[in-house]
C-alpha cells in the first residue's frame, strides 16, 4: 500500500503545483484582466511594427546592434529590465535609464516610437509616462495595450498574468514538439474573451511561436532559457513583425548581451 501511496502523493502534489502556476486554468484574475482589456484605449499605428520582449537587461555596458531599419514602431512586451535594482543602475533619472536601456539593443540613430508594456515580475513598477527621444518618443502604456496597426487589431500583454514563466515555457516547448502551437496563449485568448479576428501577442515563456489560424503569437526572448544550448535549443533573438497585412515571426542575429543570464 505504501509503495502505491507515496508515488501517488507526489503526483498529486506535482499536479497541484502546476495548477497553481497556471492561474488562468482556475480563473484567478481573469475577469479583471478581461475588463481591463475592454477598458484600454486603442493605439492606432501605421507602418512596419516589431513586437519584442524579455530582454531582462542587467547592465548598460554594451551597445546594441539590433538593426531596426524600416521599422516605424517597436513594442516591448514586458521584461525590458531584470529588476528594479538593475533598472536603477542604468542612470540617475527616468530619462537616462530608459535611453540607456534602449541603447543596449537598439542601433544608434533609430527613428521611430517605442511602446513599453511592463510585466508584473521583472520590470520596475512605474506609472504610465511619455518621454521624448532623439528619434521619436517612448511610451510606457501600462500592463496591457491594444493596437490597430494598418487595420490589424492586436491585444498585447506580457503573460505573467496567465502562467508562471518556467512552467509556461516548459509546456510550450513540449507542445511544439507534438505540433501544438501556443496552447497557453490560445487558452488565454479564449478566457480573456478576445475576439477571433484580434491578434493576441505575449512574451514571458521565452518560447517563440506564431499561430496564424488562431491569431496568437509569442515574441520569444533575447536571453534564452536554462540549459538552452544543451537541451532545449530555443531560438534566441526573435520577434513578431506586422507589416502591411501580414504577421510574421522574425529572427535576429542576437546582440552581445543576449546570453542566458543563469549561466
């Protein structure tokens, strides 16, 4: 009896842990998030737009080489910085910190606007604000954003409202191996009552993906995952591009800072 009970006990505990790390399964906060999406004002954009996320910046000591030629807008979908403490290392005031943060991955001279959707976990918790940049403007739009980009409707949020990053990343990685794209993002889109015609774009899992049928996408990351080179081989340096009437998963030559910070 004990031989049966002990494995069953650990299985139940493990399933319970997974359940707690997937709040959208039991509805924690889903109603409030759905209402926030409804209440969020649509930002109308025109031109080539890139969604990226999960830089988790820790140091401003390197200069970015991510080519943004031809892009009119960049949307950072959370985890721009690694923590409040790391954010404060980027300058003495808000303007310096944002400019130095952007400088880690953007080539100097970028002409366009940057929209920042902050995460609940890594990012500093800031009020919404707007800053003037040399080549455009920077907008912190909060935790959720809605866009209308040349007729394409988008709802974007980081994703930590829906699942724990490590658990979500593991589920997404395994699901892809079996040909199932973005199961958690698709579930989140349904739970949040986002219309089928609207694209739902998140980050957080660090596993990039694009589901054209269900109009869901994950931007991936610029830091990878633990043991990525040995086990997972998840692409690093990815984003979601909206150009004209197309939504595509794009790959960049990863800048020097984009290495798994765990090792």
